[in-house]
């Protein structure tokens, strides 16, 4: 599968450079990134009402991107 191979290539490169930990499953990583990046969009109306915040607001989305980036990088470098 080209997608999995591309992710594996990136992971191996990061491991060789010392920035990515070993043992990261490329499929699990992809599903995690997808989940963290999609659920708030697919449920933006319901979640906006539930939390009393506009999840389509540019500032909220910027904070979301930062949060997701920190979570994924923390996992990869942990």
C-alpha cells in the first residue's frame, strides 16, 4: 500500500535522524491523526452547541491544530 509505505519511509527517516521513537505502527498513526483532525469537523454543529463554543471559529481551529500537533509530536518523540 503506497500510503502505508510513505508513512513508514517518513518514520524510518525520523528514526535514523534520532527524532522519532521506534515501534510506531504507521496504520495506527494514520488513524490517530485522521481521528484527531476530523471528528471535530464532522460534528462541529453538535459539539459547538454542547460546549457553547463555535468550533468553526478561526481562532478555535488554530488552537485545535496546535493541540493536535503537540499530541502527535509528543507521541512520536516520547
